[in-house]
C-alpha cells in the first residue's frame, strides 16, 4: 500500500551568509504518520535540513537557493515559521529552548497561541500532554529554568504538541540526557506517533536509539544523503554498523 507523503524535500541547496554552502542537494520523503530519522555526525547538516523545512533558516541568515520543499504538495520553501505552524509543521529546537522564566504549564500554553478553537480544546490538550508526560504534571508550577534537562526536553515536546501539529520536527532529543531518559522520551514519541497519528522527522546523532524507534532513516554526510532505507535494514547494514553504531 502506498502511504501518503506529507513532506517532500527535493534536491535542496542551503547557503549561509550568501557564501557557505551547507546542503549540497538533499532529497527526502516523510511519510504521513511515520517516524523518519535524519542521521549523521556533527555538522552533517541535520539541523539545517530541519530549519529549511520549518522556515527557521532565515533568522540564521540561511537560504534555500535550489530545489523545493513540498508540504502536502505545496512549495513552502519561502514560508515563515508562524505560517508553517498554522499548516501543522512545528520544530522542537535542539537544546530544549524553554522560556526559562515561565512555569512549565505557561510554557506548554505558549504552544497553543496560534489556535482559535477555544479554551476547552486547549485545556483538553494540556491534559493529553500531562498524560504523556506525567512528570510535567508534577512540575507544572515550577519555573522551567529550574527543571532538569529531561524535564525541559519534555516541556519543549509538550509545547509543540499544544499546537496540534500534523508533523513535529524534533532536533536531537537525546542531547545531553542519560540513556534511561533518552529511552523514556523516545518511548513517548512513539506512543504520540501511534495514538495521535503525529508524523515525526527527527535529527539524531544517537543512531542506535533512533533506528530502534524510527521506521525509516536517512544518513547525511557533509550536506548530502549517503544512504537511506527502512530502519530495520539500516540497523543490519555493515557500513552503518561500523561507522554509526560503533560495532563492526
Ligand atoms: P549538529 O548535530 O552539530 O547540529 P548538524 O548535522 O545538525 O550537526 P548543522 O547544524 O546543520 O549540522 O550544520 C551543518 C554545517 O553548517 C556545519 O558546518 C555548520 O558549521 C554550518 N552552519 C550551521 N549554522 C550556520 C550558520 N548560522 N552560519 C554559518 N554556518 C552554519
């Protein structure tokens, strides 16, 4: 059966500051309702790819100079982040990015600012977020800046969920977190994917965990896709094992 493609990136080039060519023709397809992983080492271009999709490049003096980005068939390469959020695409940035002076709950509520479906619906979604992240319910009155790294990552994902997205772009959710916590967060991502039908495109350096939870993976090296395939196949691929899974 043919699955619908929610996002299609076609041969994009991205340049920073008019001179630094960082993506040299990246193409990928994100199937609706799936978890797709963008893998590769430091500086491979994962974050840049996510930002190109979410419209966050412009604020970094980056631009897509070639290729197209189709969201449900429409080219969104020139759209700004707020527009993309309204269309259902939201990025969770690397490094948690909470509003440190707001409480956990206030942070979550900021995610709902683009919605116009009323307080009741927002309250119901807050409840949904607390059900996925019971820890956030316990910490809801705490100032986000004083919560742990794991709690801040949960808050960042929860805030994205509050916009009722179709697709979440998740940048390096494992960064700086203990293995057990990484496992827990990926487990929650998987249940959100399965229960709410939210599509995920996640960038990860932790190939091992990403390929256990994702359905499909793309490996980037120096701004190019060097390999892609179903996660189960990539996990068994000798090159992936040697270079990315740390075992030969
Ligand atoms: P990381 O895991 O370190 O974030 P990544 O795969 O996400 O790695 P990018 O952050 O996309 O990689 O960076 C790709 C390349 O683009 C790197 O060489 C980086 O130095 C460069 N780069 C990133 N942001 C900018 C910027 N704002 N201006 C200039 N160059 C940048």
